[in-house]
C-alpha cells in the first residue's frame, strides 16, 4: 500500500477551505484500497509525525500562508519527501502579488497597474489619495500581498478606501490594484498542459470569498467559455506561460479579467481549491477527467525540488 500523508487546515485565514478540500479528496482516495492515508494539520509535531509515518508522498492541501508560500515546501524538501504542487521558489513567488506581477510585466503579460502600500510609511491621507489617483486611478482593488481565496479583498472608491485600509493594518503591507471591469475567466493548467477555461458570472460585485464558497451566492459557471476560438487560445496560452515562467508544477489556476478585447492576469494560484464548488475539478470533469483521476494525476506529479 502506498502511504499518502494529506496536509490540511494550517494557520491561514483559508483554513476552513483547506479542511473542506481535504475531506473531498480523502473521500475519493479512500475508495481505492491501495492507499494508506493519514490526514494531519501540520503543527509543532509535524516533522515527528512525518518521520514516523514515512509517507511515499505528501498531498499538500494547505492554502495561504505557511502552506502555499514555500514554508511547508521547504520543510518537505529538507526531509526529502515527495510532495504535490509547486516547489519552494515557485510557491513563494506566486503567492506574493507584487513579485509575481513584476515577473508578469517583465515577460510581457498584461496585468492591472498596482502600487504597494506599507503601513510603516508615514504618508498623509491626502498624499495617498493623490498617489492613487495619479498612478492607478479609482476604483481600486485593495488586497493583502499574500492571501488567497479573495480573503480581505475589497473594491474601493475614493470615499471608502481609507476606511478599508484601516481594516487591513494587521497585514503590515497591502496591494492597491487598478480595478478592471469585464468578464471573469479562469484557466487551469495540469502537468504543464492546458486543462481548460471557465467563465464566472457572480451575482455579487466580483468573485469574492462568498461567491467562491457559499452555494447561496449563486455564481454562474459557464463552460465552455463563449468567445472566439482565437481569444480562447490566447487566454489559455497566457495561463500556460505564467505557469512556466513561475516554474510551477502539478496544477495551477490563473485568474483573468477580459476587458476591451484584452486579458488582464490578476494572479496564478499554485494550490487551487478542490471542494465541491471548486473550479479545477469542474474544468477537469468537463474534459472527461474524474475527480479521482485528477487527484491521482496531481499525486503522480509529486516530486522533490523540481
């Protein structure tokens, strides 16, 4: 029997999503009697458990900080255990919204204008407003530098941006990003190949945390995406390029806004959700890949320092 250690929970604000993902994945894998599966929340005893269980592979289902930012990956590298999803450097770059944007720009990938703000900087409210007007323009999206699942992401105008900024001071730094209207397109990459694309039409203002994980939000999922074939190829090509320049592996999901005939890459997620409402399993299903086979493909790609 192959020993699979599933990491779930963690310490980020996406803990509950990670646990939901783990339940879905465990339920599928446990149907196959060739696996000996153990699910743990990595705490202070994590390395001790890892050494005692001696898994063949670690299925990393953590989201956000400490699980998706290279931290847990570095521990697994040190222990020489094969693990799923992207490696240390790729994970740390992709989750850092400022660094990943700089990489996108350097590689001629269109991304919204942005400005990093540090709470340590002594800047007057008036000067900040003027800087945002001049360098980005309202409305703006305010988001933490290294969270996922649209946690604490807000669309702001000139009148409420300072109020929102006050709410997020626990992060120390945030990113201001030009708000791009238009269609929400998401593209999944699996094993360095395009898996597919999906369009989202949320009833809320944008595809935020509630729209992603609350069934009552009634977000419409459209697959296949209704657009000319050349535009479909364009957006999937950009997603694959982002996946490769960040040197990701396994599965990623890139989030886009399609506006005035252009695709704006917002970010690339190295560990997209795998719950019943998640997009990657839905895209896979549309392409005749069952949830179980999707998980197996992710497991097959597990490695060390790739």
